[in-house]
């Protein structure tokens, strides 16, 4: 073992050797190697210090530009926040004097919470989460020891990572393939989580224990992956999928593909150096080296034959692979997948036929546009010099016009619904309403549109946020558990018979999207039974039948949610849902019938005014605005409007009789709602910037995100008045010039502040260009 030592840049630390899940496809516990049984449960701090010293030593001697360190397991989150902080502090202190430290973690996500997310942001840890697709796919393998599902907890973890304050730590999703799962549903489930990157992992197998191949087809894995690849390309590659990018010509390769040297080592919980841990699928002790961090340097480990052979490129492959025309693309596949008793690793991959067919599929269905830029170290944004338009750029460019296409509005609505579903799963852990949850799950399969209509209601998400964080909303306390009400509403919308026990709040039971039942004597909780078009409620001595026929007089105590027909469908006048009180301004109590009719007429007329003045903005309203909340009158401020970040699809306004004025309010507030949804997806403002920017429309300096919101809203108002000025002249020109100046000055101040990300600068730059196309003159 006296050969040359090679530079290693990637280190996997098994900081905890046990796991809280019992996945039957796990190579650590379920495959040939069982060395975990003799190792400590957690990596002692003294071992962490020794590892850190060895990595720092190697970085110093080889002038490493960056050291990639991945916390792994088992399940690393079992260390808890305090234990992880100790590990991260040791690594940072020892390694950063000698090189840049790129910290990563791979987790099942079950234990991820806000405290851990804050810790990872603090220490700049990028977190990858394992998820195998939708619930059915994920629960095929990723379950607890008692067989229970982990799907809800994993989606809750992903929702936490998507939050703007945590998103810098969201590295992506690892998905292990099972060809029995529907590839389209798996793809859609992954896409719904908005991951920066997806790693599709072939299940670990060898020639001794080949992968499952259900059915007669010889290449089921290539066929399964090919379907996802075609969807991905046809959708404009909305997320990075590393396998497909690596298999394209010049894709750069990964540990599993290509001929680049494999420069990764593993440190087990007891400090032993190991080769890549996927070797555990081959045979007991396959990954061992006989070295440990206390007595052996990284250079010594690199001379181990098992490590050295994986640095030799094509020369380290079997004769069959060396003669293959696509060897530079697949690289022989993952090293562990070549194992066969008798010939060792001197074989093609057990997935050889699948890899060959998949490469042909990738070549036969190339992307129609230039490739997505390769992900940079630390996932830095594209430089301003790059001209390639990514899917993210396409969405932002579309919205920077001030409007947004139907496709973009559909994307925003879909991602907001995904966030709501993730919060629903998180709330499941705090709900004792097991029957209500089971009814929701059943209806989501049997009547998905009914469930979708309830969860897409603008105040479903505020209800869930309130449940998870009571400080997140203002106003009086609302019912503590929204799940029963969701289940009741979905059952009624689906027209199915069901029984649900729902909480009562102030003599009131609210049925989201449909209305509220107010009966003296209701208290605590009530048993509700549903049938098509009606429900019966019982609470103590109170019993009432409620008919939902909109053409008949309302049943006693029933206050249906009223609405008005607009070009986009039906716009709700939401003055009954308790969670509508989320705007930081007092909301109006239920309007009497004449006032509701008057507001409805004004809204319908205002909608037609928007279609007349700015059809592109009208299309954006049609595509997403679903509810208007009346604000309480305030003589000191008679004209007010607002949006709430969690209530996508709704705006709040003070009822006003003038449709021309109402039209401006609707357009203005819908801009805020659209941008809020965008900021749930993309970082446009550099995190942690505490800059304050002076703007002409406020006397006090504003934070960058507040300025961005103001600029985007004023862009739309400028466009409204500019359009009116063309036909009306007069004061409209002055209004247009006024808002144009405000918007231009705000955009310029934002660009000068250097507080935007690269995507934010592009967005505001395109917005500024849209302003330049606006001409204000004397008619």
C-alpha cells in the first residue's frame, strides 16, 4: 500500500448509528454488512475532534479549495440540537482556517423542527431529505418499526425547509426508486415540494442479490426513469434531477455515473475509516479499511486498494465496460452494484442493461432549450453574465411584466396548495380528531376535488398556521383544531354520508367555504352527520337540521357564505370564517343582506372595470382571486385594503361604492398576493440584510422586502392609470405620472441597495424595463 496518495474532498460522518425509521431497503441495517451492531450509538465528541483534525490536516497539505462534509447515519437528527451544535462547532473551528467548509446533512426529516432549522441556517448546513414520492410510494418502505407511515412528518420537514428564513438550508430530496410505484405520481409529489435538486437512487443490489424486476420487461428501471425524464423535459426541467444531468454528454458525473475519480471517505461512529458506505450492500465488512481517525491520516487511507481502484477511471473497470461505447457516460455504474461472488467487483453493474437503455432515452429526448446551469458550490446564484434562462427565470420574467400568465398563476396556486397540505400534515400530529383525519384521507382519494376546494380556500392555511403557532395571527383566538371542520366541509362538498365531531366556538360551528351555523346553546363540541345537500348537528339538548339548497330560505341559524359571479368564477364575500382576521386590521362582522348585495354589485362592476382597463391584470385576477374580506369601517381611514401572506387567494377591502376605486384596490392588493406567493418559492432579497431604504410613498425607511412589495404593487397601479389616461385624459395622466415616478424611484433604490439576490436583481431589472415601456404624456 505504498502507492501515491490522492486528494479527498468529501467526507461522510456517521454521527449517529441508529435510526428512528425501519426502512426495508436500507443498506445500513437490512443488507449484507451488519457492522453497525458493534458500533457506539453516537459519535463521541473526542472522535469528532479527531475527524476534524484529520480533515483540516488533509486540506492544509493538499491546498483543498473546499472540504465537503456530510453528517449522516443512521439518523443524524437523533443527536438533537445540542449534540449537533457541538459537532458543527468543532468542524467549523478546526477546518475553516484551512479551507472553505461545505456542510451537508442527509436525514429522513422525521425529527426536523424550527430549532434545528435555525441551527442549520446559523452554521450554513445544507439539508437533504429522503422522500420516495407520494404517500403510497413513500410508505412502501420508509416506515416506523411498528409499520406506521412517516410521510406526514417528512412533508412537514420539507415545508419547514421551504420557509424563506430556512430555504438557504434546503439542499433537495433523495428518492429511492421502486418500479412498482407510479412514476408520474412520484414525479408530481417530488415537484410539489419545490426541491432545489432531486437525487433519484437505484435501489442497492448486486449480482448475488439482483433488484426486483416485476413483469416481463428486461429494463423496468430504465422504462420507469424514462417516463420521469420525458415529463421533466416537457415541463421545462422545473427542478434539477442529478441523474439525468449526469448522464447527458459532458454531464460531469457523480459517484454513480461517469469516470471522474471517487474522492469520498466515510467515518463511522467509532472513528473507523471506511470506503463508500453503499458497499455495505455487497458483503459483511466490504467497506472496511482497517484504519481509524486516531492513528491514520487521510493520505494513508487513500492508498487502500479499495479506495485507489476507484480513482483509476476506465482502467479500473472490467473488460466489458472498457469496450462499451457509453462507458464515459455510465462509468460502470455504482461500484457496489458490480459485486458478484467469485469475481468481486470486476463486473458491469447489475443495472447495466437499464443504464444503457436510459442513456439512449436521454439522448432521444433532449431538452428543447439550453441546459439548466450546473449547480455551483454552496448553490450560489447564476452570475449576471450568464444568459441562460432557467425555469425560475421564466416565472420571474413573466411576473416582472406586472401581470403573470395563466400558467404562472396556476403554478403559484399549486405551490400554495402544496404548502397548505404540508401544514395539514404537520397539524395532524397535534390533532386528536382521528376520525376526522381518516375521513379527510378517504375523501382525498374518493373525491379529491372536494378536498382540494376546502384546502385551497384562502383561510385554510391561516387556520393551520394558527394551530401550529398561535402568535402568527392577530385577532381573537379561533377554534384550536381545524381538521374536523375541513373534513365536514369536504364531506358536504362531495355529497357523502359521514359523521364528524367538530369544535364549537362562541355558539358557532364554521364550515369552511360553505358558511356558519350560529345557535344559542352550542358549546364544547358537536356531532355532525352529513348527507347529500344537508347536515344534522347535535350538541347537548340542541339539535338542528341544515339544508344547503341555495334556492331555499336558509335553515334557522345557518349563515351561508355569500358570493358574486365574476368572469373568473365565483368570488366569495368572506365575512364569517374566523380565520379571516389575519390582516392586522379589524375585519367587519357579518354584513346584513342589503350591505352584502351592495358590496357584491360593486365587486362585480369593479371586476368588469379591470377587464376594460387592464385585461392582462384581469386575467391574473381571474386566475387566483377567490375571496374578498370586508374590513371594519374607520372614519379616519375610509379607504383601506390589505393582503395576508398566509391567505393566498383573498384580499381585504373597506366596502366602497365606487367600482372605479374598487378596481384599483383589487389590482393593487392582488399584486401583493402574487409577490407573496413568489417569495414563498424564491429568494429575491438576500437573507439577513438589515438595510433600510427610503421610498417616496412612506415617511420611514423600509426594509428591502417591503420596498419590493411596494414597487410591484405600484407598477400595477401605474399600468391601470396609464390605460385610463389614454381614454379619459384629464387627472388620469397626473395619477399615472405620480405612480410611475414612485415606482421608478423605488426600483432604482432597490437596485442601488445591493440587498437583492441575483434572481431579485433580474426581477427588478425586468420590472424597471416594463416601466420604461410605460409612456405618460399629455394625451
